[in-house]
C-alpha cells in the first residue's frame, strides 16, 4: 500500500498561522466555559533553559526508538502547537493543534521502589536542601547520578505508554513528540513535576543528609526570598523591620559658664573686704 493511499484519511496541511488562529479560538471558547488552558510558549529556538528541562530533553533524544519523530515534535512545540499541557501523578495530558485539535495522553510507570531507594542511598548526604535540588545547583557527580539513563530519575521507553487521537498510528506521532518536549519546557519552571510523574518524593533524597540548610537562612551564594517565591509559586509575606528603641539619655551636670564663675568671685571678694573693715 502506497504512502498516499495509506494515509488518505489525513486532513490537508494547515499553516502555522492558521493553527495559531484555531488555537486562540479554541482557548477563548473554553475560557467562556470557565476552563483555562496551560499552553507551552517557547521563546526563540531553545526549548529548555534550566538543568532539569535540558536534562529531560537530552534524555528524550538519547532513545533511538524516538529519533525519527522528534524533529517534527520540536517544530510543533516551538511554534506554539501545544496549547495545553497538564501533569498529574504518572500522567501527562495535552491538547495539540495540528490539522485539527488532537488529544494526547502519556502514562509513565512509577519508579520501582528498590531503584528509588538505591538512588536515595547513592545521593545520601550529597544534597543539602530541597531548594538546592530543585534549582539543579549541586555537584557534577550528583547530576550524573540523577540523570543516568539506566538508574536515574528519567523513565525508559518501555515505561512510557502513549496515545494520540490523530490518524497516525505510529508509536510516537509528532503531537506526542511535541508534548514530550513540552514537558521539558515545563520542568524549567516546575522541576518538582518530574517527581510527581515518577511517584516519588524529592525530600527522600535529603533525608539522610547530616545537615539541611534552613530555608530562612540562605548561605553564601544562596537565593533570595523573591527566588523562593518564583520556584514554589507562592507569595512571600514581607517581614516588618524591627524598630530600634532609643536608649535613655543620661543626665549630665551643667558646667558653670564663665559669667557665673566671675560673679561668684566678685561676691567672695566683697565679703572679704567688709570683714576686714569691721
């Protein structure tokens, strides 16, 4: 069966501009119904800019099973075709605008308990705080442990089940590929979602550390409250500056002025003369 006849049910090509127009119309329609989409917006050509996002994309590109479909996925995510992406425990759901609107669902198996425990043991004592972990600010040795293909945090192809409502029945279509790249972009701002996908707790990785840096006392090279707010999506309440209580003033004896001293001397001299006359 030839390529054209096999896929004759596919809809004709739709330009990027037309896809964006359709996506905007769809988003406005859902907004009126009280549903807000979470689109993936890429600025420039770089999909991911932080440690976790880059590591996810690099791991994705290391799987030979996916290499033929990934280029189209990169194009789709860059031009804004992933108009909604939601991450729940072990599940990724997305809406991707192509010739039509397609729905993508990706299920990721939980990380095996023994592998997670081994990863925790290997990293034990090497990560001082959750903030350090989520920011990706730790040693190269720890980075290699967490992102190692075989025993690291990232799922392997056999642990991923994918489905898309498009007519392409290949294991990974361009809409699924775009969604997976969208996860990398999403991890830039919300790295904790990787742990949500693998059903594990990031705090386990620092449980065996001897000392955990308190969040309220950032060390040298640490982060400010404004950065904490951006990581966790919370508003940090401004702490009032304590007012200094003025110390009581000490009372000091006034020194006699020159004028008063002179007057006292004159009075004493007068008394002395009067005494002699008597």
